[in-house]
């Protein structure tokens, strides 16, 4: 990965971090426990609980992705950045642009 690609990737990661933080903030609100006063009816409460569960799962996924993106941003200037953590071969730049938090090449990620 050349320096221009790293600059572009760094910008992409920073943008993704900002989006993740916004999503986490929004999801934290909807993942809060469902208050008993939401019991307008059995279906409404069940829907609220279901929505809360979905929001909680999405929140966890976003928090995990944020952590991985921050790790990528921390390591982007290291010489081994962009090499597969399993086989050591370079991860294609296109993959890193699509999933900047990737630490494995496609072949190793699939196995």
C-alpha cells in the first residue's frame, strides 16, 4: 500500500469512526430498557421489547466495529499494516477500502 492509498484510507476510517459514533449515540437511546408504562397493550409492549433487542444487537455490532476502526487508525502507519494477520500476504487495497477494519485477506477470512 503506497502513501497516497494510506492517506485515502485514513480519511475513510476517520469518516467511518464518526458515523459509528453517531450510530452508537442513536442506538444507545433505543436500546434502553423498555419502561413498564409502555404497556399500552400486549402487542405494543412485545414490539417495544423486540425493537429494544434489535437495537441492542446493532449497538454491540457498532461498538465492536468502532473498536476495530480505532485499532486500524492506530496501526495504519506501521509497516505491517495491510498484511493479513493469518498468512502475512498483503490484503488488497480494495478490500481495505470496503472494510477498513479488515485484518485478514479474503481467503483467510473465509476459512
